[in-house]
C-alpha cells in the first residue's frame, strides 16, 4: 500500500483539532472496557515481574476467544481519523495488541510467535494483512512501522506487545488517550528497570535489542539512548547510566510470554 495513504490513517489526522464525542461511549463498539475485561481475566504478573498470558485457559474458552475477535472487529469498524493524537495512538496500540493476541490464540500452542508463519517465506505473522481500517488492508507490521512510528514518539515501543518474554509488558487494561502519557511513562519505568531491558556487566550495560532495532527512534547515538533510559531508571540504575557506560551488547528472548 502507498505509504502516504497509510500515514493518512493516523499521522495527518492526529494533527487535527479534536471534536466532541471522540472517545468511545460506554458499551459502544470498541469500548476499551471490553478489552479490559479480557486482559484482567487472562494476564497475570509473574514472579519474574513480566506480564504473562494464560493462553491455555483463553484458548479453551470459546466465548472469550470470540469476544476478543469481536473487539478487534469493532475497532476496525471505527475510523481513527479526526481524533486527538493521544486517542489515535491508544487506538492503534490497542488494535495491535488485541490482534497479536488473537493471532497467537488461533495458533496456540506455540513456543514463540516467530513460529506462526502464514506463508512459506514468512518470519512470524507480522506482514500478513489481517486487518482493514477505513477500507485499507493492513498488517501488524504496517500499523507499527508505517502508522505509529512516523508519529515520532519513542514511547510507542512501550505500548506494543509482541507476545514475547523480552517485549515490554502487555498492559493489564486497554490504553486510553486521556491517560496515555502517564500510562506510557509507567510502562517505560517497568521495562527499563527490568533485566530484560538493561543489565549491568563488567564491560558496561547489555540492552534489549529494541534499542538496537529502533535506534533512530531513541536518539542519534549511544549517549542519546542512555539519556533516554536514565529518564525512567530507578536511582541505582540511573547512577550507572549517568556515568555513560559502554553498551556491551544487545539481547532478546522470543519465547512466548505464556503463563504456562
């Protein structure tokens, strides 16, 4: 699809002034409380401080699998155009997370989301065009890279969950535009202060591969990445980062964030 058309689904509309009635009414299609109920039922904080999903129980509950598919379908029927920038980011992030869960549940049991390959040459499900918004067929890849990332806010990397252990936590409730800044800041703190994001070593710090793959989103060089991390680090870790240690490497665990 034309990149300009994809941008038109999110970026240009986000600049417009918000009008009344742009937040989903209670009980209306796309009501975030529908996603809240499902996340609250199946997402748990593990002893390792990672939000893990009880995919086995969710897969076994046909009604809740249908409810998730219905939520994804309802979101696709809502146009994000004309909403405020925070409402748009919340919309696309919820759609991404809910569709990722739907895809994993459809394939479950799997050890990793990378094992879900719609085509022979596929590397995970991300490029399959399983979504349609405002008449445009979209993949998860396009939602992330062609709609959300061009908005220029690195905080979206703490909003999206790829169903993997090393990903920032899947939220316990749907994102909402009204509380987005505070919620994203908490998500960043939870991630940055976990070893899967930053580990100190004798040679410096080992970081999540997110800060390598999306390096340009966090800054122009290693110093900018360390400054970003320092904003969300607890005092002990901030003291380390403020010394500007060398980045000693990157790591990422693609195992499924499965409660089992």
